[in-house]
C-alpha cells in the first residue's frame, strides 16, 4: 500500500540528508502495516504454534483489525 491516508501514513519515517537540497523522507512501512504486524503477533500468541492455523486467514484478519484501528483513530 502506498504512503496515503488509507495506510495511515508512515509508521517510522526517516529523514534523509541530501547536501544542498530539501530533506526528503524515507517513509518506511505504513502505520497500517505496523498495526497488522502487531495484531499478527497477538493472534499467534493467543493460538500458539498450531499446524492447523491457516496463515493466509490470519494475515487477512490482521489487516481487517489494522483497518479498524486506523478507522478508530479518525472516526
């Protein structure tokens, strides 16, 4: 996802120094991706390592929850 409002903007932007030019930002991951990563850690911690778990479903669930977190920030 691009660095747009749907992605929540950059989670950890890094200022890049460029001699004689304005300082651009290296956006890094989006806030949406960061939230999804945190959610997936919680899902794994809750379920434990279980071969019956479907990683694709968990990944989709993580982004559904991440989207809800972004929406809750700006109702």
